[in-house]
C-alpha cells in the first residue's frame, strides 16, 4: 500500500526497519519517488513517535545505483510536505501498512 501526496510516492509496502536511534526514534528505508526523471530511489527516514507527537524526517535519499538524489528545491518542499502529512496522520506503525518491527517499536513508544 503506497502513499501519494503532492506528487510524491512513498511505497510503504517496501518499508524496512533499520535501527533505533539514541533519541528514542527509529530509522526505516522506503522506496520514494516523484514524476521527475532521476528523482526516484530509496530514502532513509528518521521517525520519532510518541503518544502526543509524530515526526518523520528525510535523512538520505539514493538512487538504485547508490548515487545521492539531488532534487530541485520544489521537489524537496513536496517531499517535506508528504513527510509532514505522514506525521500529521500518524501513519507510521499502522498494522495495515507497516512491517512488524515498526509496529512493535511504535507500540512501545506510544502504548497503542
């Protein structure tokens, strides 16, 4: 199940838990792309969730051959808006979408 917002496609079904960070958050990798050529790849996202808050930040974004994605500023803004949408809707940790490890971590941090 993917999410499309502001022309940014985040392939949630391809999400992979990576590690828990020192700030209580965790990192995942997820396929992320746009309609613009060369602006597709795998993003590393840092998620911090709690009972009353949810934050998702782009850490890195690389193409399938390992090159850093360098999107135009307008695309960066659209990606930021899509990540804000995910945080605002508290999508990370949903049973219908997320891998078991992400669900476990989110449940531990939110109690839900």
